[in-house]
């Protein structure tokens, strides 16, 4: 179980965190696709690395959504 840090309160801090999480998500997404391609090209090998990276990508994506929703709340676009 991952312990999630609390979200920043200011819009500026949230936007910075959003950029960081977005970058992390894209990196994981790219790596996940590379691993999937490798496994598809050669059927031997384990899927443990693929599953671990996929779980990591899901967690980062959840964080992206959480940050985006908080930004929308602060901006008053999502109540």
C-alpha cells in the first residue's frame, strides 16, 4: 500500500506538482510500452517486470487525476 503525500494548497504548487507527475507518467508509459513490445517480440521471459511497471503507471495516473481535480476545485471549475 502506498502512502500518498498530501496535496499542496496553492495553485502554483499544484501546477508544479502536476508538471512533475505528468513527466513521470509519460516516462513510465513509454517504458511500459517498450517492455510490452519486447515481451510481444520474444515470448520467453517473465511478465513480472511488465506487471510491476503497469501497476506503477496506474498509481502515477491516479495521482495525475487527483492533482487535476484539486486544481479544478481551486479554480472553481469543478465543484
